[in-house]
């Protein structure tokens, strides 16, 4: 379990997160929603240990995150950042194998490393590109390979910052099904920044809403993702359409 207690996040002249207390547990799939610049990426980076909060505590299984060796932390927590490096020019399989570094006993991958990497490529539908140069992939293909690298790391907690960027609709659906399965069937904790309310409401068990001035709302997505909450969060009108498959939220054209 990862816990944040009285967390405060700031950038010069702006409070992004104020007095956040949060527990992220196994089997939960979280969506982080908010307007551009609201602090979604900053929150992800603080929770996974890449940056220090202005104040507050973050603990992993009751231990201060700052006290956990980085290699051990990387075995437990994985993160997919927005930034995409295209400098890697080797084969796709080698790129995914970089995710095995926290577990590696040597620079040479062993049979298990190769098996895990190939399984990750299969889960993201990129197994046929294993020998292809990473640099030759399209943006959407690179994104799926980046997700495969994260899966190969085998973390128990996954943080994903806009994991659906560059993906077409069929692959967005496939990845959301995969993320939900990782949480519900493999009991991993999945936390992702999303911009599409549809995916958040239909695939995530929990949602965290970042409002202006650092005000946070969090809880089960069925309570958090409502017409009133979405209008307050995004400051625009929404039409809520109720169906047997769940509710849909469409921005009004006014």
C-alpha cells in the first residue's frame, strides 16, 4: 500500500495540491482528472518518488519512501512519463528489456528476462515488432512498446501519465482493458492521468479530481464522476447520457 499524508505540492506562485491524504491499495485502478496545468503530472512524480513534495509524507508499506533504496523502489513502483525519447535506435525487444534493469543480476539478460519482455510485448500487441528498430515505429507503436517496457519491470504499483497519447481508438480500448485487468486480476495498483471521462468512468474503480487552488476530491469513480463534479472540474457544461452500460458525459456546445 502506498499512502500520502497531508501532501502539499507547489510551483512558483501556485498551489497544486493541498493537504492530500490518500491510500492506494492493491486491486485499485485510479484515474487522475483535471485541467491542463492543474498538477496531475506533478502529483504523479511526487507519488512515485521522482520529486519531493513541499510538505507531507509518502510511505510505501509503512516505510518512508525516501528511506527505500532506489533499486528496491524500482522493483515495486514503475512509472510511464509523458516525455517520449526517440534516441533509442536498437531493436524493440532490447528497449523492453531495459525495464528488467531493477531485477537484473548482470548486464546480460537471462531466460526469465527474455520471457517477461516477450510476454509484455504480446500483451500490448507489439510482439511481431520485436526485431524491428524502435526508431522506425510510429508514435502509437512506440507508446505501446513503452507500456510493454513498464510491464516488463513487473512493478506492483504502476503510475502512467497520459498512457493513451498517440493511440487510435481500438488500441486505447485494448490498453484500458489491460490496465483494468492488471488491477482486478493481478491485484496491481494502477494510477493514470487521463483526459477522456469515458475511459475513466468505465474502466477505473477510483478517481482523483484536481481542482483549482489545490483542492482535491477522491473516491470511488461512481461517486466522483458525475455531471456536477465534471462541470466544476472542467468549468464547462456537460450533458449526461444514462445507458445500461453506464453514464456518458458529453461537453455541451454552448
